[in-house]
């Protein structure tokens, strides 16, 4: 693989946590349409819930999430009132006999909630939805200042998997992104979680941050490995200051270029594999016995707005400001502005402000992109059995790409197509070849490497 190839494929590309991607959502999808989509779910449908907590006590400058900084708890407590009301509102639009098999709290920082509210919110969800006894309950955790009472509350709420943000343990990098977090306090939180019976742990960290180097990344990787998580997410920092103004606080001259980013990603990935982790998709790693690694090996890996998942659900229900839902008919998103979200829900309305209905062609391309993102492979028989003649235009595009790809990243493979090992780092760019919205859209994206 040459530097020229890396630079060629390092252009902006979506992360494809959905298709069509969120920049193509529009305001033609409202609460009335969403309610109809919910009520049309089949009896016995399996659901995944995502709950968004849009608050942090410190704003990290690298963050690309919908969140706001608050030093007072009053806004957080006030937000929980409409959030619980929305939970009841959505549950009331669901058909009978659906089940919730997966719950995920994200943010922001869900652990900004006080212990009583952690337990109370979980109780509200279980009272409103038919949550199965063995449902996975994952919560994103900021290890900084997470006290024993909150850890106990998370366990009491039924959390089964904790996802901890690390980003980098190097102090110079931490200072450059306004996130100071020591290895010792992170390890103490992990010990506390395990002491309370939480056995599944995920750690997120980043490459491509200001002042990061390959040597520094390797040092952070070794510390992450020492914490022995079950899963690791290695994300490339998305520098999008036109979307997230606080990222302007980052010194762009300290950001690594595309070649350095690629080297950091490659070095970190190789070290994780050496330590016994299995590659999952383009940026996740898991112990061989973990459900995510098993799903990857058996072709059951999926991708949604939380990234890679082993869940197999019929609908993803988003709750809270900015939350996105995915249903068979399309995607919906709530009002992003917290105040606007609260006003809408408190007035008894759905908070849906935009979305997109997926066409038959969208469904074909969504399947193609998801399988390439998850399996790095695509089978003609799978496409034809699912979509019949509707699959033929995309199969022709895949044939053309395999016949003309000068880098050999995408080629024919028996019944279908495969992204080669050398092409896997550029899977986002390859997927963009099948995205009919990408070439004509005005949305700006982060670098594809």
C-alpha cells in the first residue's frame, strides 16, 4: 500500500451508520408519520432503545456529539421530566407483544445523572416497555469523577455493559482536547464496575488527535490492553469545526496529516490483534468469545447509530433530544435543541422534526453498504433473494467497480465481491461508490482515513 493510495482515498466520506445518511434527512417526516410507523410494527417485533442524555459537566473540544456543558444539575433534572413523558408517549404508540431486547444510554454523559435519577430513569423505561429479562443494557460512562454511589446505582439499574471513554492517556494530548483523565482513575472505575458485577466492558479511544504520535498511541494501547476490556473501539477523530464550533479550540496545526493518521490507526490495530483481540468491522475489536466477535465471524454483525452491534432488532427507538430512530419505513430524528425538544414533549406532541422514508432502491443500497461495512463482502445470491430484479442495477455497479478498480481494493470473489485486506482501511470510500446521495449532496464529512 503506497502513500499515494492513502492520500487518494483519504477524502471526506460518511461513516455510514445509516443509509441514507443523516445529512439527507428532511422536515417532511413529522410526529404524525412517526406514530404511524410505530403502530405499523408487527406484533412480536424486537426493539432496541437508545436514550440520549445531552449534558456534560465539562465540554471536550474533540466531541462531535449533541451535548452541552452544565455545572448545575437543575437543567439535567428538568430534562428528565419530558424525557420520561416521551418514553410513555412512544410506548403508547407501539402494538402489543413487542419486546425490548437492548437498551443503550448515550450522550453527552449519562453518568452526569445522580444515583436516584439513574435508577429512576431505568425504572421508568422498564415500566413503559416490555423489557426482556436478558436484555443487554449498555451505558456510556465518563470515568472522571464517577463515584461509588453512581457505580452502585448503575449496577442497581441493571446495566450489563459499560462503555468507557478514554481517548488518549498522554497528558499533552489531553490538554489539547480539554479532557484530563488519568490511567489510575480509569482503572479504579473499572475495578469498581467489576466489583459490582458488571462484567462486559468496552473502551473507546481515538487516533488523529492533536499532538498524537505513533509512539504515543502505542503507549495508550498498551495501557488499554492492561485494563482487559472485552471490546475496544478505535475511532478516527472527526475534525468538523463547521458543525461543532467548540472544535475551533483545537490547534489545527497540531493535527496529524492523513499519512500519520493512517500509521497511527494501523499501529494501534496491529498491537490489539497481537494482544488477542479480533478485528470487527473497520474500527472495533473484541475478545474472541465476545458476542461482537462471534457475530462478525458468523455474518450476523450489524451497524447502526451506535456503531457495530450484534443486536438483531426490527426497530431502533430513539428517545431524547437529537435521538435518531430506525424503522422498516425509514429514519426519524428528534429536535436537536434541548429546549425545543422539551417544549414539544411537554405539550403532548412527538418531538420528531425530520427524517427520511427509504425507497426500494435505498433499501438495496442500505443492505449493500451495511454488508460491506460489516463483512467486507457481498454476495449476489443474497441480493437477488432479498430484492429480486431490484438488485440488478447495484450488481452491475459492483461488477464495474471490480473490473475497473486500479488499486485492487474491490474485486470479484466467487458468487460475489470482496474488499481485499489492503482495501479495508478505505471501506468508507468504497461504500461511497454505492451512495447515490453522496455525489450530489452538499453535506461535508470528516476524512475517510
